[in-house]
């Protein structure tokens, strides 16, 4: 690649490169959280707790219908990183072209499905009657922005695959500014309530997607990127599906679990839904390092696998996840200590604040376990090992988190169901440590030892 923004993970200091790669994504995650938080801040201060609950409970149906494609998008990113590492430019161009065509084949049907199935899923989730109308309006408008959402995420994944994590930051900055301005105009000034918040989000996502297309076409002409579908390479599509479909199905099954979990939360009433919505925005800000370092782990392992640099693969396997855990632990403890004044920015409802503070104090100090867990999973995904992480991910949700949540709901006061999160985080982390005893990792270690002997 010609761009100076590309980071070659196959040589140089491992953690320095990982941090250089992760920092723009981390800043981007802060912007993404700000992007989402603005909705919550504006709705919470100008519309009330019922509207806040509607926005908070609408994320799961959107996630359910988008997750399979987002998994396939991750598959594209993994293949791009591997072809970048191996220097196979023709395959890289074909992968990008196939991914662009596949985007349109998926986004339009998902938009239509979302318009009709979204409200049905909300009913299944037992959304309180006072919030249902708002949630239904919000979700329908969000699904109208599906093409922009999917397109942006696909393009960001392609850029991360070639080693460019900085450009996505620019796209998010544009999206964030547009979202903030439109939130103030639609919700605060025009009084459009959650409809205005959803419209602002959808417009911002489309703007970010369109800008990312123009950027890639200008900065990476060697990718031959196009706005409209051009060709679909069946063999590469099969490879994208082979790598990405298990991730997408994992996300889909995981999203069903999230809906079941959200149903338990919804059963506690609008105040608790609003509290969880506010608290998750704050925990998201504290946990921004998780996604960025996990993305770096995937790109690092993918590029070094493509370059057949097994010595670096062995070294990075533990360093990156543990470093992610250390950063997340430090941020989590700091935010937990000052959570009350932070949460007070979102709402002045005493009940919502009380429940949100409890959420933070129970969940956030243990998020570092999830950081380590997710770091190892993403590293394994970059190696093309998707089945083992999928099994562990599903076990964490269905064998631990949901059963614990239902037991707490049955035997204790229902608003303590959130205690299932730290328990499942710890379980998942210990399970993923067993990846370092699998055949895949032992083969990496064997080849690394062989390379060390030859060097």
C-alpha cells in the first residue's frame, strides 16, 4: 500500500505497533461512545425517562438483524489483513470488490426486515407499554439507515485490514459532529423526541459511509474501490463466508441471548431500563480500550500469519490481551470512583440515578476480565480459528450469564440481575486461556521454535 498511514505489523516493536494501531481506534471508540451518549444526554434531559428507556431498549433488535453481516464484515477484514501480510495484491482487490457487491445484497433485505420485524421483537422483549410506541418509532428509522451503518463498518474493516486504523477516526469525527448538531436541532429545538434522535443517527451514519468511500477511492487507488457493485468473485465470497459466517452466527445467537437478557431488564420497569441505558454509556466510555486493542490483535495475528512470522505470533498472543486487561482495569476503577457526578449529567431522576450507580459498581470493576477474554478471541479469529472462540462465547452467555440472571431474578430482588455480567466475564476469560493448549496454538509455537532455531 502506498499510504503512509498503513502500519506493518510484521516487523518492529510489537506493543509499540499495537498501540499505534489501537490509538486511533480508541479515540474513534470515544467518538462512537460520544455519538451514542449524545442521544442519551439530549433525550434524557429534553424528553424524560420513558423516552430514555425507549432508546436504551432498541439496541438489541438492531443488533440481532445486523450481527450476521457484521460478522461477515469481520471476515472481510481478516482476509484483507492476511492478503496484506502475504503481499497478494490481486486477491486483495478482488476481496474488496466482492465485499462491496455483497454489502448491497445484504443491506437492502435487512432494512426491509427491520422495518417489519423490529416492533415484533420489541413485543417479545416485553418493552413496557409506556415506552413501546417511542421504541417502535426509533427502531424503524434506525433501520432505514442500515446501508450507511453496514457500509461504514465494512469500509472501516477493510482499512484496518490493510493496517490503516487512523482513517476511521476521521469518518467517526464527521459522523459524531453531524449527529450532535442534528440531535440539538431535531430533539432540543424542534421537539421531535426519539424520532429526531433516530433520524440524526441515521443521517450521520450515511454521511460517514459516503465520506469513507470518497476517502478510500482517493487514498487507496490500488484497491480499485467502487461505490456501486461491480463484480462478485464466487470463490472469494465462499472464503469470506467460511471465515465470517461462524462469527456472524455467533453474533446472532449471542444477540438472541442479549434480547433474553434485555427482557429480564425490561421486566423491572422503565426506571431500571433507563438506568441501564445510562450506565452502559458510562461503562462504554471506560471500556474503549477493549475494542481498539482487540481490533489490533486481529490485524496483528492476521498479518503475521500471512507473512508466516510465527515468532511474532507467539509473542503477541499473550501480550496484547493482558495489556488490554491492564488498561481496562485502571480505567474501570477510576470511573467507578467518580460515577455519581458523571451519571448526574444524564438525568436528575433519583431512582434512575440510584440504580445506575449500582450497575456501575457491580459491573465496571470486573470489565478487565472481558478485555482479556475478548483480546484472546480476536487474536484467535485473526489466525482463522473461529470455532473454538465461538463455543466459548456461547457458553459464557447461555451456560453462565443467562442462567445466573434468571436465578438472581427468581431468588433475589430483580434489579440485581446485572451481577450476572461480572460472573460471566470471569468464566469466559478462564475458558479462553485454554486456547493456548489447543492444536492451533501448539502448531504456532512449534513453527516459532523452528524459526528461532534457523535465525
